[in-house]
C-alpha cells in the first residue's frame, strides 16, 4: 500500500488553547516499504500512527492510500477499511484477558464476518507462524510478555492487512525478545510485501528509511 501524506496538521485543544502536535507534514511511503518513525517524547509519533490507522483524523491536510483520499470515506467505510487493510501492534498488547491466544487472534476475522471455524483455522496458522503453536489455549496471564506480543502480532496479521502499524512494539520487552519480534516483522514484510511503519525510541531499531519528527 502506497501512502502519501500531504500538508498534514493536527492540533488538540485544552481549555480553549490550541496545542499543535503535527504541522504541515509531507511524507511518502512506497508500497512494500518498511520504515521507522522516530522523535522525542511529544513529537507526535503516536498521533501520526493513529491518524494513519484512521483511528483519529487530522485537523487539516490529507492522506492518500493508493491515490485515494482516505478521510473522504464515511465512518462505516473507514471502519471497514481499517478492519480489512490495516493491522495494529501496540506497546501494550491490548489482549482480552478472559480469552485464549487463539480467541484473541481470531477477533478481526469474526468482526469481518467469517465463521468461527474459519477464523479459528486462520488464527492457528498465524499463531504457529509466530511460534505459538503450542500456546493456543493459554490466556494472556499465562504467557510471557514476548508471547503476548506475538499473539498481538498474529492478531494484527490474521486478516492479511496491506499496512502494518507498530507503536513501540518492543518497548516492554527484553532486548533479545524485542529483536526477535522486529526480525519477524522484517520477514513478513519481505514475504508478504506488506507496508510496515514502526514507531521506536530505540536507536538500534531505526531503519535507513525513517521519518524523524521534531
């Protein structure tokens, strides 16, 4: 998925005072790229990722996905687009604690209308792909931090999105586990040709193609 950001700005308002976060941002990401987004705390990295994921809207400017302006879609169209085209991995896994790994991973497919049997089959494929084939019936509280992040990654990938957005996906992991997660994302980027954008504070993870926010 090719992404073009055109004169993008985002401000929040606190007690009638405007707080600008992003200002006149222009950036192009080619289809199949894997890039990092860096910058100091408060520079707008997570805000940008949420806008790219259509979870938030810009104050002005536009984002084109494959030459189509995404924010001209209705709310229901955006929700469908998000479910079918975008996968999310966050620093905090946001897994449902009462559900097993396979139940968490199949959620996007159930929302998309697949049968429970189909969703389970696809979720199992991806959990096995991320090395959790023997942990399908474990709940998040029974998994390590790295295993929980792998469940979150499987959940993000189960619908085969064209765009994967990762917000500090290694922030709560030890170095070895974090490196394994990033290496897996590199493999999937190459294997599936999906566009991957990752926010990181870790200078060791910054890629040659990178957007630095100030």
